[in-house]
C-alpha cells in the first residue's frame, strides 16, 4: 500500500477511533454479546450458551455475512466453530493481512474475505479487495475493486461509501463465488457495483421481470442444503 493510502488510513483512524459498536449483534437465530471488559464473547443459539475469552479483546464484534466467523476487530476474526468448543482456552483471532485495509467480511466455507482500502478520507471512500483466506491477491479487477497498479486519481473514480461501524457490510455467497461488496445484491444492468462473480471476474447481470431478477439475485446468497448446520 503506498504512503498516500497509509496517510489516509491514519487520518480516518484519528477521526473515527471507535470502529464498531459494543452492542449485541445477531445472525439468524444466533446472537453474540460482548462482556463489559471487552475481553469475552458470549455465543447464544438454540443449542449453545458458550462464553469465550478472546486473547486480544473482542470489542467490537459482529457476525460475518454467512455466520461462519465473528469479526472481533477491523483486522481479525475467529471462526464460529472455535467459539462453540473454546472451553477454558483463550482464543487467538486470525489476523487479516494489513495490506487489505479494514476487514469487512469473511466466508470460511467459501475461503474468501473482503477487505476495504481507504482511498479518500473526505468523504470516506473505499475500494474492495476480494481474496482467498491467507492471500492478498485481489481476485477481482472490476470497477470498485482496489488495483494497486492504478494511480490514486483513477482509483477514486470508482470508490464507494463504507462505514466500519454501520456498514453497509459486504455479502459473500456460501460457496465463495459471488460477492456484493456494498451489501446490496443487485443483479440489474444499471447497478453501480452489483454482484461480482469472483471466479469469472465479471458482474452478474440478470434479465427479466424485476421481481424475478431480484429473487434470483438474492438466491445467490441463500444457504444451500446442509449449510444451516455450520452456522
């Protein structure tokens, strides 16, 4: 990441020191809450009432869009499965690469994460890195994606709003193939960012009656058979 982007990140961090709220957040029939000292997460669902200590602290915290992970900071996450079986062991979050900016979403089954790189501080404007877990290589080069070979002026032309506290947060399909980096699964031809097919490096554009297109597009992000058990 070049020095200008690092400076922009520092400027935003100074003005927005609280990245995410310390409140209860939920996913489907699950919920997590943060202890008053910010060091533990309580996971509650139909079968689980488990409290786990996070070695680096857990403020703030929220579910990933598919529920497979819990983001415990703007740069780290813990798999939900480790919360279920933490016992008396403190959990050590998995750090996302610093080069990808703010960690915005993770799909463990899909082996994909989304990072947001700040390219303008006023107003806060970002571009997305969509990469495999453990990698920093952007799998997408569409408008809205961060491409480190482009000049900052060109990058800013396709930047979009993102708030680390309030979102909108990205959506990743369970199979890791599709992503809506602005959290809006819009497959219409006029969508600004729309839905990206990560494998094909192209936008998903569906044609037909509006309600049918919307339903089909949302369906790309619905859990498949057997997925509920991993949430």
